[in-house]
C-alpha cells in the first residue's frame, strides 16, 4: 500500500534527511469544547508535524453541524478526518442516530478528506449516500473493542466484514491485555490487501502505535499534548517523531527494547533511539511492558526482534529464555542484555550491569583515595549490597570479583543467604542493616526499587545509619538524586548516581546491538537532558 493509493488534499509529509522510510501518516486527534479551541489545536498539530487532524465533533458543546463543520473543514491547515463518535462506540455523542449520520453526510458534502463511520451502522450509511460521495472523500469504517484483542482469524473476519461495506479504509482498534496481543494485529496488518489502520489500545499496546509504520499501517494517532488522548495509550506527536523517529522506520527496521514491569519511567528509549539515529543504524528501541518473559519471547520470534535490555523484575526470567548464557551472567544468575545471534537466531544472554556499576563505584573511590590503577579500590573493603534480585546479584558478584568483603541485605533473609553463600559473604535482613556498623568507611550499594519515582520520599536505610559509609551508590536513576543519595551526601559520603551505571552499561549494550562504537558524548548529553 502506498500513500498514493489514498489521495490526500494537501499531505504535509515531513521528510527527515531526505529519508522517509514509510507511508504511515500521523493523525492528531482534536478534542475541544469550542470551534475556536479546535482551530488553535489544528495549527499546533501542523506545527508539531502531524499529517492530518481527526476532528472529534462529539466533544463540541452546542454543536451546530452546518455552521461548525464548514469552518472546521475549510479553515483547517491540514487534511481533515471527521469523527462523530457515539457513546455506544466509546465516544461522547448521546443523541439521535439520524442526526449524527446527517452531520457525517454533511461532512462529506463539505469536502472533508476522511469521514469515520462505525461498522455497526456502515451498511445503512453507505446506502444513504449512494452516488453522492465525491471521489476525493475517503470513508473509514471502524470497529473498536475496549475489552480485548481477538484471535488472528477473528480480526481477519472483521477486516472482510468492514471491506464488504464498501469502506475505503479499514480501521480496527482493540485492547491489549498482554503485550503479545500486538502480534495478532501486526499479522493482519502486514497481510492486509486494503489500506488499514490497526492499533492496540492501552499501555501494553504502545508498540502497535509505533511499529504500525513497519507493518504498513495507513496511519497512527499522536496526541497534541501529553495526557489529552482520544484513546488509551496514545503517544504524543512529539514522541512519535522525536523519540521514536517514526519517519525512519521501514519494513526492514530491527526491533530492540527494554523488558520490564513497570517500564514507563525508563530513559533507555531516549538514549538508544537518539544514538541509533546519530550513527544511521536502522533500528528502533521500545519500552516493553512485559508480564511474562517466556510468552513475549516465544511470540516475537521473528529475526527482526534482535536485542533487549532487561530490567526489574525480569532479569532472572530472561536468563531462563536464553539459548546460551555468558559465564558471568550464569554465575550472577541474571541477564541484563539479550541478543539474537544473526547467524542462527539463537538468543544470547549477558550481564553488563556489574560492569557499569562497579566501574562507576571504582572511579569514584579512585577519585577520593588515589588507589594505584593496578589494584581495585574495592579490594578489602566491606561492601554492603541492598537487594538480592538481578541487579543485587550483579553487584555482589562484581564486588566479590574485585576482592571486596561482601554483605547482602535483603527483605527476605533466605534470598540474602542464598546470594551471600555464592560470593563468600555475610547475609542479613534489610531491617537488621540499620544497626550494622562493624567498621567505618564501608561501601553501600542500593539495588532495591525503594525511592524510585513516583515514591521518591521513600528510602531503604535511615539517615542515621549512613554516617558509617564512605561511599553510597544507588542503582535507581529516576530521580537522579534519590533521598538515599541526598541523605548520604549530607552525612559526608561520596555518592554515585544510578545514571553512571546506566551510562556505562548503555555503551556496552549499544555496541552489542549495532556492532558500532557507541556515540558516548551524545548518550551522556541525552541522559542529562532526560533526568
């Protein structure tokens, strides 16, 4: 399907470096209570780089069809799609059906580029406009499922039913209960013989709104402002263009992402997408809200899904899904990075967390105590690791490798004991840690999620206990200065931000993903702008 197959009145195509790689349009939903507010929003949509606007007339107060539609269609700086969504299809209109359809016929008469009609009433609507539709006006027949995403067969049947009405463009929006639901929509989209909008709503459906450009979707929706959306899970126009480089996605673009839960806070997409673009690498990096790693991996087994970062709580589950695991990751019992080997498609697991974190801690210690480069400044130090999950294992193992005496403190003693025994260390509960100070100048590393956004006022250790440490590291990087770090600094300790661990392992992962040297300064600059 090419853009030419569905003519637009005045398509505002944004070409990036002369290399637009797909024909998917960005449509900005215009949601306001007055015509003037809508006109202001349309101008904003044009400035942001949208290709067309969806005018949601069901949101207008005192909607006067002829008067309002004439102004909205004629004065729009972009091609228009008129949608008058009824309550029974998730919209705002709650009046007579005949009046609603009359307004849609009027939109056709006034020359709107597109008009959206719901499948439930499409047959009757087409009968009512027989022979009266100008060639340039295209009718989108839509079906919305706010409950779930049906099977591939059911979505396929729905496409056929919509096509049979006489639709110019098929639109199907479903709801993601799991991230694997998107795969069914991609399957139908890539095989569709007609122009199709296929999107999956909700946070777990975000990938469908971006990867629709890879699989040939007719358009995707981008909101003008964050939070003001016409459907759950809609990204902003700015994010589609600047964060996800939507125009640069092609059918051969390689997919990467960060697998975690929660994932909305992750800064990884900002870093990798900017870095990929800067070196001309044909890849996209997505936040992947995954509930079950094994299900995700078995669903997205195509050679185009090539590399992942792993974060809380999936580092151990990720390891179980690998075909081969690096000996260090095996010893730690968790991975932070997974690569699909291009030669045979096997999944390789690595742990680069400890490289990032230990490197950052050593750098800070060297700066404060002048250890010779041949010896690790961690050697012989009492190194307390809070948390025994994936990151805790990485740090405990890293400290042990560098000759530190390791102490593992965890909420449950059993997990602390299991990890401590692997690194010849001591175990205790987090509750016991506040009274633990056998010596001064200890090193502390937090790998729990206590203090992470949004609960930024939480801390895993009271301030009183921090005075016994000479250096405190926090793996959390949202916010950059956690309460733990702020209080450690007030107690006179050297602090190491989680961003340093994040940056160091980002360099390593970028090189694993692309086979190219990491643009280090660019990655640092992007992270600084986003934390």
